[in-house]
């Protein structure tokens, strides 16, 4: 009996030095469209990396030189009904995976990030993009709308009017313009490789205290979901918590003694 061909994984994870993990979406022939299989593998990979004490920061990108992601797999979407979406909590597992992720994650975007691909980038903590990369929500052209947080996160990032333009016209916007709006941290020009630049940034973050980085990320994320007063209370509580960290004591001592700190992640 002929053996069944083994499918390539839809998500590939590589561990670099200094505790940096590079996670690659691996459906290049489908423009890294978000199939249910890819989503399940990405959810599982993020959870495993978050629990791995050797991992300090994460970079998310498309495999090789492929574009970041074209968004939802339309063949699967064509079979989805309203009742089925509610029954299964369509895409909620992916949203929950990013929400629960304590370690910093950087999107390295080549080519384009459309629809759900753009929403995944927006769920990351930082976005680096090739200068010629395009971002957009084409869902309106399909008779639907973004459904993985895009309308909410984009509006918070660029304001109501630009978000309305992007979502209601479906027109893409380039990385340099998104950089001006503060959505993209840095547009990387052709003489530089966006993945390498993202790894450098991830290594910088990885050089600091893991618990301090986690507390700082938690404080910033609170600003997305709370009022200013509530956010200030959360920040203050986390700030006070950091005083009990051995790494905080080491960092202050190293500064006073004019030496490099030796963080123990405690």
C-alpha cells in the first residue's frame, strides 16, 4: 500500500541565540493564508514558547522571502456559516493565544499583511516592515469586515478617520505611511533585511530581565483595555511589584557601581 505523503508543517519555529525564537508562517504557495491547520499550529507554538524558560523574545514572519500573510483562507471561509462561527468561536483561539502571550513578540513583515494577516501583525507588540510592504483590510470587497480585532486595534492606533478610510475602501497603505501613523515601528529599506533587523531588536529585548520585561508589557497592554485612571493604578501596582525582583536590586546596584548588570531573571 502506498504511503501517504507527509504534509509540511504550516508553522516552522527556529531557536536563535540569546533566547530568540523565530516563528515562520509556512504556506508560501497559498500566500501564508490562515487555514485552520495553520492557526492551530500557531496557537500551539506560541503557548509552548511562552512556557519555555529558554525563550526570551519571539519574531513572527513569513517563511523564506514570502509575504507575511494574505489573511483568511477563503476556501475555508466560503464554507463558514454564522451558526458555525458562533458554535466554534471562529478565530477566538488565535486572539486568546496572543492575549495570553507574556513574552514580547515582533512582527517582521515582507510583501504584504492583508486582512487577518494584518490583524495578526497588530496583535504583536512591535512591527518592523520592508519599506515596500503593504497593509490593508480588503474584507469589504468580499462583503464582510475584519473579525480578528482589526477594526478596534487599527482605530486605537490611527484614529477613527484613517481607520474608516482603510476599512471602508479596502485600499492598502504602504509601510512608510504606516510608520508615520505609528503602526509600524520602522520601515526597513532594501539594503537591510527586515527579519535580521527584527532579530536584532529581539536580542536587545532578550538581554534584559525576563520578569521586568513581562511586567512592562503587561502595563502597556493595560492601556488598550482600560481607562487612564485604571491604567495608572495597574502601572503603579506593577512598578511596586518590580521592587521585589532580584533583577531590580541588581540593576540599581550595577548602575551605582558603574558596571553592567548581571540579570538572573528572578
